[in-house]
């Protein structure tokens, strides 16, 4: 086995030395005969088919004439023109605003929670994690329906207030805040678990050393805890941001469409509007927007520096 | 249109999941044992894609037992989405498709996505239908009337929903859509977000027929009405149960639009004060009709390996017990066209009939135009989407 | 133990104590990790606490720097009780075993950390950092370097510089050299000693290596099972170990189990041989006779007089750089360890017959009863 692969790589090396003179077929054949390439092939194909394929299709559709169902037409920018001349910026802004607020709120909620789980409930953290992860076994929309029944007028909250305290409470649903609440609730585990990972990466001695060198609790957190937990925090923030920006159910079920998020516009274009190209164009814009925001975020926080991989 | 009862659909979906898991694994096991492509391989399986109700065990279990057949059923929540999936190649998956009337004749058949039925076999079944759907019924045939595209079962009128304790049925019938669109009603209603239905009813409220091309001037008027409707609404939701709940707990008094099925479950549950109302006066060009009625067409998918059980299923749906079960499926109660047959009618009691407002059903249907394709839909939908996005 | 309190009590001429422990306990549940310790550490001295793992030395230093609180007793800094003063409010600081350098900060930022915490301006911070780097022989170009790019020895220096930047009254070290290779450790031990002299600060050093302690310390406290078994200068500890534990801990020694014999001699319980030993109490009922390998000599002339003489065969020879070690088999069961300087190496060692000898004054008796506590 080892022998064979060694021989193969020798052959490959021999070819590559004279590759400039070789026809491309031979070079391709050489590349194909490498064991690494063959081993990576199945995963590569899966990625291509399952991930890149649909994206490529959406990309192509974004440049097709409106209201058509084939990608084999002359490309056009008509969809983008329509989008920019219309009020879609409102949905983009709403989505980004909600996503940013969700991330901000979750950072504040999850950081102390992660600290508590890593440092206080060390023994019971497993149980706590299970309790927090358990809702993930139930579909998002069902959980949101549950909250709807909880918050709706005459529901659990307002019913209790009315019956036992005599305070009339109107519906707490169908507002921007209700949407935000839903996003925070649904995405909490997505922020919490990477953050727990990040927090548990901070060595106890590092904090003790800072404390010993005169830092207050607050300074230890600012100078050591947060910077060292940053990889987990960033990953949590990124996942939450992307999920919240692409959310739809929260705005529909709890928000009563008080705010239209971009995902809802996209869904409408693909279904009720029967306009795949426009839906695809909106999707592409969202991918570009969310992607560049994420990139910018990662650029600001240098992960390499955090991991101590460079100077 | 979405029809689901949230509490029931939970247990429903769990059961469906288990069933699907079993049938899928059985399918894989079977597929690995016999060569593919054999037409005989599909004698014992059938896949249906349908509005909620047809996928309930109450409807499917007897069929499974009698025909010794695996049935995989998936509920759909949007006609256009289902059409998209068939367009995208899902015709290889499904045997039966159940959509609102106009889609079959206007899109599915012209695009070769469904298969005409054997007229000799299915025409006699139309004997059972109520007078409104007498043979040869328009929406069950191709444009030229030559082909039978599917069978009609559930139907219903669409107008507005109201809590009759707050606004009397008679007042709303007389004053029509204007009442809900008046400033006095601001914040007292929800919009049921089935886009095509909102658009149709707003066009009618603006005074035109949605089923012809509209002029720019008319579209301008439509936009004014649409923006007012959206801006004045308490909330917008595509969940009819959330809207029914709002009417029961008093946070809203009505809904625009709304069909009988959106309140039938709540009515059966002891809220007879919730009601679907069709205004008395509509645009002249629609013959004064102010509502729109829908009926579902159940068709054979143009599947290259269509299950022979699919035809059996269409016949099975016309049996009196099955028709009743479809009519009173989980979470949504609807009248069915087969109620023209006394054997079917005999299966209902008074409460059940009252759930779908049987007392005024024929009168309401008479005030409705048939659901059809909306020629100016693209433009109208853009205006609608913009109004929702820019909701004040 | 008695030795400990006796030693500190007698040190009246020494500089005044900067840090005092008065009956300090640390209990983990029922288990005393530190057991009723009283100790004075003098201003400006290099004091090393040495003991095997689990002896309680780390627990003790954590209390001294303020990361743990004693269960009982008091810790006094210049006479003031500091039990409840947290680590960040104490004028002391520690170099950790792991060094605990901040990986997300450069060398300069690490060194400047305590100054930044204190709100010192950036320019004077940098000036001080470069000063310390020069003192510790770290090139100036390292200022902006990541700590992960530094070698083990450089990291030690950064950690030390950071601690010195804090300008503590007492500097604690928790086995900072234990992860380094022998040669580098030896170099850094001496550097540390130099820095101690240059800065004049009080150093408290924790280690499990008595050898390391010997090189650097003014005084050494040997810990076992939560208590000090001996406190003294390196010479006192080396020359006059108070217990068998201390002598064993110091390195390889020859230990013979002995019982009382006639005329103040002792009887080897394994072989029945009789040895001359230092004076023993009348009550002596048995114990250990300890002889250092370097205190045993080879007799060229087997007839020469010696207090204790044994014949044996050289079983093994080990070259230890400047020294040579021999394993000498005596009889069937006993193996003696003998250590000589290189110049004294035997001509034909392995398998050769030799006579080994030692003087009574070079052996130490530890009666068994002393360990039964």
C-alpha cells in the first residue's frame, strides 16, 4: 500500500519536471492518479452538488428576465434595476437592524450565562446545557407558536395578570419588539454554545495572573477574558447574525409582519409572485451583503492574533 | 392558502413523520431488492401532494388497508409553491396533486404537468355533485372542454371574517368592504396574508374585477385601497388560527379577507359568533358579485411512472364516507361538492353543517365569482409587497 | 516542626521579617493541605519552599499571594494582617508555572500590563519595558514580537520582566523552570539569583528540586504533608538533614535499616553487620542510618584503619560529567552508592573487588519513632 503510493508519487514527480512539454491530457491524468485527489473526490463532489450547485443556480437565475423559469436565456440586469428602484432597502435595513440588535442582546445575555456554565456550574453544566439545547429538538415555528399563545391577549401572560392581579394587559404581539424577542429566543443556543467553547478556552491561570498583577475584576474581563474568548464569541455572533438576518418565521408569527424581513420578500417572490429571477436577485444581494458584513467583522478581529499564531 | 390548526398539526406532523420514515425505509429496502424502472414496482405505493386534510389518517388509513398500499402524503401551504415544485421536476415524485381550481386549467395542464382523466370512468361520479358543479364543470376541464383534468371536492366562499357580536352580519353585508376600510375600523382587523386572495379582494373593494387586465388608472385606485388596508391593519398573518384567536380574545373584530374554512374550526369549537361574510354588492362587471369562491381540483400528476393506485384514490374520494372524512378532516372543516348526493348529506349532523355556515352557504356562493388567474397579478403583487414593506 | 520554630525564633540578628505566617491552616474538607504553619520570611531574602508534589507548597503560595484564604491562622505583611486582601490589592506578585503570558499580546504589551492597569502613560510604559528587557537580556527587537514566537528561555524572561514591572515587594515563583531542559534551567537559576541581588527584592520560590533550591536560596524550607520538616540555610540542610525525609529528598543516599548494638554501635538489620555511628540516645530502638554517596571512600589498602569497612564488587559505573557514580554490591542483598570526582575514577571498575569505608561522623541516624506521626 505504502509502496504503491510512494511509487505513484515518484512517477508524478517525474512527470511534473517535464510538464511544460506535456499535453494537458497527460498532466490531468497525472493529477488524477494522485491518491490525495482521489480521496478528496467524494467530498468534493458532495460539496459541489449540495452547496455550490444550488448557489450557482440562484446566481444564474438572478440575471434571467423577470417572471421566467429557465436559465437558458440572455442575461439581464432587469431584476436588480427593479429592486433598486423599489423600496426593498426597507426590508434589507429591517433585517440587518434586527440581526444586529439580536446579536447585541445575545452578547449581553449569553456572556454571563457562558461564564456561569463554565466556571460556576462546572459539574451541573451538562444538565444546564441539555435544558438549553432541549428546545432545539422542537421545530422553530412550533416554539414560536407556543410563545404566541403565551403572549397573545387572553393568553398565559395577560390571562394571569388579568385574573390574579386585575391588571388588563393587551396583546404583546405584532410589534418590532415581539419580532426581536422571537429572534433572541430562537437564536440563544446558537450564540451560547460557541461562546461557552470560547470562554472555556481561557486558561484559569491567565486570569489569575492578570488579577495578581493588579487588575480589577472588570480589567481582567476586558484585558484577558473577552479577548481570549473572542474566537467563540465571534463565531457565535456570526452564526447568530446570519441566522437572524435570514429569519422569517419570527417576523410572521410573533411580529405579525409589523416588520418585513428580507427573507419574507424572497420567499414571496419565489412563491406568490412566481418571480424566480427577482427572488434570486434578492437572495444574491442578501448573500453579498451579509457575507461582506461578516468578512468585515472578521477582519476587524484578527483571529490569528487571538490564537497567538502571529506577531 | 394555509390551512392548519396549530395544535392538531403538531401531532399530525409527528405521525406523518413516523409514517414517512417507515415508508421511506421500506422503499429503500424494496428498491435495493428489485431492479428499478419496473412499472409493477409502483403498484403498492402512491404519493400525494395536497392541501391539509387529504393527508390525514382519517382519509388515508382505510385506503392503505383496502389497497394494501403505502401512501406518502405531504401537505402544501401555497398553490404557487406547489406548482413551482412540479415545474422543477417533482412530477417524478408525486401521483396526485390537489390545488385550487384555476391552476389546473391555466398552468398545470398547458405545461404538461398533469394528466387528463379517463372520462368514461370518471364522468358518472359527477352525478353526486351539487347543482353548482354540474357536468361538464368548467374548472375540471381543459380550455377547449375536451379533457377532464381532475375532480372537484372541497369548496367555499371567500369574503371577510367578522365577530358578529361586534359588527352584525347584516351591517357588514350591506356596507361591504368599505366598512372594514373605513377610518373608524382602523386597528380592529387583521389581514390574512394569502397574497393572491388579498389582491383579489382589494381589487374588488376598489370596484373592479381582478380577473381581467387592469388599466393604470385602475391600478392606481387599487394601490390606494391596498395601502390603506395594510396601514390600518392591527397585524398581518398567514396563520388563520392566530386570526381566529384574535377575534375570540377581542384584540381584533374581523379579518380581510377570510373564507368559511378560516373560522369553521373555531365555530365548531363553540364560537358561532365568528362568521365569514360575503358583501351583497360587488362591481357591476362581476355581475354584482363581491366574493370569490374556490374549489379544489384533484388531478393525476404527469408522472412517467404513475402509480395505478392514483386513479383508485380519485374514485375512493367520491365514496360517501371518504367525502365526509375529507370534509371534516383535522383542523379545517369544509363543504364538499359531493353533498349533492343524499347518501353524503345523511352523514352530517346539525352542528357539523353549522360549522361551515350551511344555512347561508348557497346564498354566499351565489354572491361569489369563481377563483381564476389574475392577469395583472405581477404588477398588483409588487404593489402589495411594497405596501407591506412600507407599512406605516 | 520544632526545627522550624526554633530556627525562626533564633534569627534575632537577621533582617526583620517582611512576611509572617501564624498558625496557618488550609483545609480541603477534612484534609489539611497546609497544616498549622508558622514561618517568617525576611526582608530581601531568597526563600525557597521545596517539597514533593502534594506536600502543600502550591496551596501555601496561593495563600501567600492572595488567591486563596487560609482556613485558620494569620498572614502578616510587615506586621499587618492581609488574610482578606485580594491578590490584586497586594503589593506582591507571582510568576506562574505556566508563566501565564497573554498570547494575544506582544512581548512589550505583556511586560507593560501591570503598568497599563495602573494607568501609566504609554510612553513611560514603553521606556520601563525596554529598561526591563535590557536588564533581562531580551533584545529590543522583541518588543513587538508575539510571545508564542519566543523560545522557552525568552518566555521565562518576559514573565519575569512582567512581574518586575509590577514592582512587587515580594516576588513569588511557582516552579517556573520545571518545564525547561537541564542546561537552560541551570543558566536561568543563576540569572535569577543575579536578579535577586540586583533588585534587592524578597523572592519566595517554590520547587520540587532541592538541587535547584540549593543553588539559589538564602534559606530553604522543606515541606512534607502540609508542614515544614526543616528550615535552614542550604548548608544546614545539606550538612545536617533533620529527618530521613530531608536527606532522601536531597538526592540519592544510602539508607540502612539498623537496630541498637553494643557500645553505641548499630546493627544492620539486613546483614547483621555492626557499624559505628554518631552518638545515639539510650532509648534508641531502631531507625535508619543514612550515608551520602560522596561520603563513602574506596580504600586502596584494605588494611587501612576505618570506622566502617565493607568489601564488595563494583556492579556498575556511571559517568556524571565531573563526577562518577558506582554501585557496589556488598554480600548478596546490599548495594551501596558511591560518588567520586572524575579525577578519582577507578582504573578498572566493573567487576573489580573494592573495599568501601566511611566515618561515623559522616553518617546520620534517624530513629524510627520520629516519623511515627
